[in-house]
C-alpha cells in the first residue's frame, strides 16, 4: 500500500491465504430507494404522515469513516468524506482506524460506519466474526483490479519487454541472447516474503542463468535501484506492488505471469521448494466495509459504496502527488474531488 509505508508494504506481501469467499457478501447493484406518490390517495393524518416519512438520506446515526494508517486508505477516507458531503449533504466524521480493531468495533457497535479499504484476508477471523454478527457487510471492491503484486518492466523497452508479454516468452527471449550480460531483476528485500517467492519464480521460469537477481537491503534502496536503472534506461525488470507512487512516477507495464495456481504458490512461498512451478501472485480481497445499519437506514449511501472501485492507476497517481512539496492527504483529496468529478460523480448514482 500504495506511498504505502514499509509496514504496510510488508503487510501486503506476507500472507497468501485464499479469502473465505463464502463469508463475504458483495452487492452488485445499488439499493437506492425512492418513495412512490400515488395520486388520488386521501391525505394521511399527521401521525401517519410522520410514520411514512423516509429517514434522512445520510441516516440517523453518526456517519463515521475509518482512516487507516497507510496512505491509500487515508486518501480513500478523506475523498469519500468530501464526496458524501458535496453530493449527499452528509455530515461526516473521519476517525482513526486499524484493520483488526475497526473490524471488531464495526461488528459489535456498528461504528465506524464505513471502512473504505478493508484487507479482508489479513484479518479473516475477525472479519468472519463481524459478518456472522450481521453487523457488517461488504460493498464494492476498494480497487478496480484485484491483483496487487507482480513483475514489471519500464515501458521504454521494446521487444520481449513490450506490453504485457508473458514471462515464459521473456525467458525464451533472454535465453536466445545467452552469452550477453545477464538482465537484472530487482526483487524486494531478502527478509520479505516476496523475496522467497521471487527466487523460486526465477527458477520456475528458467531465468536463473540469464538474469542477475538483486535483493536490496530495504525499501528505500529498492526504489533507488529502480530509479537509477530507469535514468540510465537499462534493460531490467522488477517486482513491485500496488497501489504505489513508484508505478505512477515512471511509466511501467506489468508482465503477464499467467494463472494463479494455489498449490504452486504454496510451494513458492516456502523457503525450501523442491520443484518450483510458475504461478501469478494471488489476488487480494480488498473491499469497502459498511455497518449493516447503513444499508437499512441510508440506502443511497450504501448504493454509493456499492459503485465505488478506484482504478489502481488513479490511486498510484494520488500517492505520487503526496510526494509533492507541502502536500498532505487532505490537500490531495480536495484536489481529486475538485478535478476528477468525471470519475466520482457516476458513483453517486445521481444523488440529489
């Protein structure tokens, strides 16, 4: 996570358990409701009229949004707070959040009302308990793409590196040039789980003899190595994750790693893997989580979150903007809401 702190980067790399899909409800269509007025019906008494009056569009409970500690989640919280205020007229309060603590609180109290970036597989037990309590429900995926990790190459490279070339074709192309200098593959730090996986994937794709595996000491050296290679316009490829500012600062393209194979990945993730087989990285279940009362009391707000899925490229751009001098999460969120109405306005479903 995207921009994302080292701790958040570690979080997005260390677990590869498949999500408990049976425990997760993702609604596909908005539940926007509208009252029907039938002509010719006698006027109701004041008491009956009050009983039939629809609840406020924003509900009657506190509309709070959890702002997690990593940058992409903080941006989503601030952006959604501003959109709900502008499009629906809601009074929204942004509160500090944490994956496990927020999920637990939502499952027991219904507050905070919204968690825009919930990494479900990271807190599977707590999430499943919240779902079973019928106090929490998932809305749309937080991001439009589900695969957050992979191998990339700079888009200035041609031939085998162009577009989303399959890694198998890349291996064959590099093998043809045997005798030349090995092509560098910049992996992640050696003590990260992704380093183990990348070592095995290099072997699985037959790239061991034609690539130079580079494992930087830390995240900062990793970014520096990539930036230096780009500035020298080297032929290289590398591992990275999204959302992340690095992928917005220089134009890169993802390599096609094929299908995700659960059994193969289980071996790749172990330090000792006797027979590494190719596999893509697993997809992640990252969703907007809503307290159940939002669906019942504020269906228009629930409908909004059922339509919101941020393109990863857009979030990468926002994270890059955070690196600008004097930028803050709040200022970047305000700029997005002011300048990208074309993106967020359809999410509102024609809010009043």
